[in-house]
C-alpha cells in the first residue's frame, strides 16, 4: 500500500466551525472601513458637490496643476478655463482638483452707492 492509513482517518472531535477564527478578519475589515473607506467616500462626496457648484469667475486648480479662472461652463462635463491672458483651455469637470476662490455674486443694488454722497 502506498498511502498510509493515518491519512484516511478522521480527526475525531476537533472538526467543525469555529466562529472565533473569523473574528480577527472581521475586526480588520471594521478598522479599514472606519479609517480608510468611509473618509475617502466622504471626500469624494464633498469634491463632487464642489465641482457641481462651480460657476463662472471661480479660480480653480486642475489635477494636472494648472491654475485658471472659469470663463464658461459648457455643459455638465466641460468647462472653459483661462490660464493666462487670452489663453483658454477646455477641461473636463472631474479633473478640477480644488476651487481656490469662489466668485462673488453680482450686486443688484448698484443704485445705492450713488445715494450715499447726496445730502
């Protein structure tokens, strides 16, 4: 016989499922979720909201490191950036890394400024 009889015997009462063996794996997954996965999802959600709120006049930084001013929002996926005087480039919205300065909303009360000098 080439196979030893010891390999054919069962282990007796030691067999079965041990839930404590999976406890370290579960704990590692929980730690990874709270330290890595959840904060990254939060950052992605914040970035998506920032990019969606981008409008004309905002100074932005692209993922490639270009700093420019948003001249025009073409559609949901593209913007036109002015990176130098009379130098405009089209960029995909998702490549905008950060918004440096938000553009100030236009004042509609321009008539109030002239009234301050009148007495």
